[in-house]
């Protein structure tokens, strides 16, 4: 703002000085025109005086001749005595006297006119003398002013020389700085090429890792397909296992019912033995079922583990792919940022080189102006000694030049300040560039570290997958062995169950028959015993009777219930026997199919369990990958925030630098416009100066010389005498002889009539 105000103030001062210069030039032109007009009028009056003096001399000569004629006539008339002659003479005298009177009156009038003209010429000469005195005083004043201004200008020139030396030194410093910046640019370009090579290497590594990841993806897809097939097989096997468990539970319930019936009926040792055998078989069967359930649980747990591992591995794989994509995006983003920063650096360097070239051009133009000004000043000093009439114009020119020097001084100072600002900006840009390069190096190192971590992580995953595959193989072997064991156990259990069913059915029939007989015998025995006891012990055992009656009362509904249950169970067993026979026929046919299908189902279950373990591992890996993704996303978000802040700061700096560059360009354009205007003004002033110089030369050469100052012709050098008279040239005012000034030409200052002119002026006027 201060520089703009100063520039506006200097422009206003320049405009005022130009106006003042134009006004002074107009005044000088008017005064020169007035002087020329006065000189022309003086020349005209001098010519008129010469003509009047010549006419007076001629009239005086004519009067003398007339007087002489009158005297001769008088002498001639004296001897005549005749009256006729006297009359004639009188008449002639009267006519002569009348003519003389008329001539005398005319001459007196002409003399009075000449007197008035002489008085006017005297007044004009006095005015011209006054003007010459004033002009001489002004010349003295202007001489003093010019001397002062010349001393000031010499001081200013010395200061400008010192300033030019300083500018040269600064220019050398700028050149050294430019060389340093160019070296830095070459180094930066080399670093950028190295970064490009590292990026190419990273891209190659990423492509290799992509290939490995694609292979892993294909393997995982194949394993997923296998796991899906195994899963379907496991589901079918689990359904069959549930059906078998249901049948086993039904058989256990039947056994329990039979055992309860046997327990209620068996009071003897045989029944107890049967009960013990049945309980032992039941316990064995329960233990077998428990063992089978434990094995099934173990298999399910192993399947879940495999599923979890598979899920963990899949998660890890997804996380790796996500990280790979993120690294690819980060790499592309970094490449774009590097390209944008490179473009910004190139643009800034180009702008700075353009500015430096423009400033060099400005310095060269300023030097040329300074040299031109020095030459003009020397010319002006040379002309000051010769031409004192141009002092006013030179004074104004020198004042303007001094102002221009000061203005150019200020402009040079401003340009130097701008150079310093540009150097500061270049330093800031270099620092920013170094910071950006450091950031890029840190980011590249971080990316390399991340890639190493990813490599380690991929290696770990590969080891985990290898372990999982080994576990999967081991589990397949265990599952195969367990399947074989289960098949053998199931076959044994089926055989035992068939034998137990057949035995239990026979035993149940026998037991039911025995039970009925026993019940009838017990009832009859109890009745007889009770009757006997009642007869024997009616009085003694009243309490026992009551108890027995109570027992009978309790046993009768139980008996009725048992009979009903017997009939119902008999019907059920008959139905069940028919169903069992039918089922046994079906199962005998289905066992072979089941034995074949169970093998496949066991394989499927093993595969499903392996898939479950793999899925569990994949889940764990996916969870780990998700955690790593979250951490990386948080880190990337923080980095993005930091990078956005840095971008915002860089954008603000770039906008500020662009605004500064625009201001500098605008100021440069203004300075160039001012320079062109000043050059055009200088050219116009030089032209006016040349015109005025020509006019002053002409005025100096046209000075009207006095007759007393010149004794010889100014061309042929002949001495003037009574016969060789002096003649003034009406154009230049010099004195020549008659031969050298015999030519005539129309002079601009005089009328349209041709005037006496010397040979040189005749050539100039006619050419």
C-alpha cells in the first residue's frame, strides 16, 4: 500500500512537472515569438528610416538644384528689360514659388511623419533595451540556478554510479543464487528420479504380491467350495444322527418301562439278576451313548474351530486385500501429490526465472536509460557553454531529469526490494520443497515399513494356513479313524440292540406269563393266608388285618391298573412287534446303504469339521484384519487430516504467492508502461530540444550586427571604404559587401517582397 501511494504521489508530481514544463515551454515560445516579432518590426523601421533618410537626401538635393535653377533664372532674367520678359519671368516665378511651396509642404509633412516614426522607433528601442536588461538579469539568475543544478546533478550522478555498482554486486549475488537454485533443482530432479525408481520397484512388489494374493484367493475359493460340499454332507449326517438318537431314546424308554415292570414284578432272585443284567447293559449302553455324544461334541468343537479358523483366515485375507487396495490408493495418491508438487515446483521455478529475466531486462533498460541520460547530460553541459539562451529549457529539462533520476532511483530501490522479496520467497519455497521431500521420504519409509509388515503378516498367514492345513489333515485322519470306530461301534450296538430286542421280547413274554401266574398264585396264597390268619388270629391280629385290608385295597386298584396296562402293553407290543419286524426288514436293506453312505457322511463330517476349523481360523484372521483395518483407517484418517491441513496451508501459500505474483506482474506492467511513457516523453523532449536548439542557433546567427563592429566583409574579407559600402543580410544579420549580398530572396520575418540576402542564406532559403 505504501509503495502504491508513493508511486501515485510520484506520478502526480511527474504530471505536475510535465504540466509546468509545458507551460514554461509555451511561455518561452511566446517570448521568443515576441522577440522575433519585435526584431522584425525593428528591422522594418530601420529599413523605413533608411528609406526616409535616402528620400530626405534626395529632396534636399532636388531643393538645391531648384534653388540653383532659380538663381540661374534670376541671373538670366536680370539683363532683360522688356516688359514681356518681365511678365514671363514673374509668371514663371509665381509658378515656381507655388511649386516650391507645394514641395515644401509635402516635405514638411514627410518630415513630421519621419519624426513620429523616429519617436516610435525610439520608444521601441527603449522597450527592447528594457527587455534585454530583464532578459540578461534572468540569464544571470538562470546561470546561477544551472550551476546549482549541475552541482546537484553531479552529486546525483555520483550517487547513481554508486547505486549502479551496488546493483551490479546484487546482480552478481542474484546470479550466484540463481546458479545455486539451478543446482538445487538438478539435485531435486535426481531425487525425483530416484523416487520414481523406488515407485517402480514398489509397483513391481505390489504386482508380485497381487499374484500371490490371487493364488491364495483361488485356493481359498476351492477350499470354500469343498467346505460347502462338506457342510451339506455334515448336515445330512447330523440329521441322521438326530434320528438315531431319537430311536435310541425310544428304546431306552421302552427298556426303562420294561425294567420298571420287572422291578415291580421281580421279587425273586432271578428277577433281580435280570434287573441287574438289564441295568448293566443299560449303563454300558448309556456309557457308549455318552462316549458317542462326547465324540460328537469333540467333532463339533473341532468343526467349529476349523470353521472359526477358516473365517479368521478369510477375514485376514479380506483385510489383506483391503490393505493392498488402500496401499495402492495411497501410492496413487502419493504419485499424484508428487506430480502436482513437481508441477508446482516447475511452475514456481519458471515464474521465478521469468521474473529474474524480466528484472534483468529492466536493469538493462535502466542502464541504457542511465547511459542515454549521461550522454544527454554531457551534451547539455557542452551546449550550456555555447548557448545561454536555452538555459531556461535546459533548467526545466534538468529538473525533470533529476526527478526522473529520483523516480528511477526509487523504482530501482523498489526492484531491489522486490528482488529481496523474491529471494525470501525462493528461500521459503525451497524450505517448503525440502519439507515436502522429507514428508515424502517419511511416507515412503512408512509405506516400505507397512509393506514389510504386510509381507511378515502374509508369511504368518501362510504359516497359519499351512498349520491349519496340517491340522485339517490330522483332523481328517482322526475323523476317518473316528468314523471307522463309530461305524464298528454302531454295528456292534445294532447287533447288540437286535439281540437285546429279541431277548427282551422273549423275556418280556415269559415274564408277563410268569407275572400273571405269580400274581394269581400270590392272590390265592394271600387270600388263603388271610383267611387262615383271620380265623386263627381274629382277636390277636386286628391291626394286621387292618393293614392287610389296606394292602388289599391298595393292591386291587394296582392290580386293575396292572391288568389294564398289561392289556394295553400287550396290544402295543404286538403292534411294535409288527412294526419292528417291518422295520427290521427295511433296516436290513438300509443298513448296507447306510454303511456306504455313513462312510461318505463321515468323510463329509470330517471335511465340514475341517471347514469349520478353517472358518474359525478365517474368522479370527478377519477379526485381526478388521482390527488392523480400524487402526490403519484411524491412522489414515489422521494422516488425511494432517495432509488436508498441509494441503490447505500449501494452497493458502500458493494463493498468497499467486496474489503476490499478480501484484508484481501488475506493478511490472505499470513500470513498463511508465517506462514507455517516460521514453516517449524523453523522445518528445529531445525533439523539442533539437527544434529549440535549431531555433536558438538561428537566433544566435541572426543577430543584427552593428556597423562599427565589422570592418571587413564576412565572406570575401574585403575592407570597407567610401566606395565599398556595408550591406546587412536581411536573414542572418551579418555584414557583407555589395557583391557578396547582391542576391535577393523572400525572408520569413519580412514581407513578401524579396530582400538583400547573402549567398549562404540564399542557398538555405531557396533549397
